[in-house]
C-alpha cells in the first residue's frame, strides 16, 4: 500500500525548510533572502522579521522576478525587502 501512496503522491512528505542565502538588518528589521529555484533560475523570496513586544513577527514575500545569477537575485531580494519596509514600515505586521 505504501508503494502506491508514494507512486501516486499520497505519501506524506515534509517540505524542506528554506535555507537563508543572505540576511541584512535595515531600520530595525531583519531581511532574510531565501531564494526559490525556478527551473535553472532563482526567484525572489524572503522574509522580514522584527521583534515587537517580545514576539518575533514575520512577513513573507515572493516576487515573480527571476535571475540566472544567484548573487544578483540575493541583491534584488534584499533590495525588495528594503523597499517593502520603506513603503509599509510600521504597518507591515498589522
């Protein structure tokens, strides 16, 4: 029975935890770039974290932008995180 579950996708699989490719502190927030592989390219994905009243709040973001170079994607992801913080700032976790 387990063979059929695995064959047809019924087996329970735990998703791999995203690895952090880079992180940067910006205006009291922590931006983490956790790139996604999309074919042979890298896609912008990351989180923004901030400790508020002793609790760590997290905002996740994914964008459609894709890059063939990993370093370029990391730079763009961190830049996108900074942009989100500048635009949404204190309302980010509301």
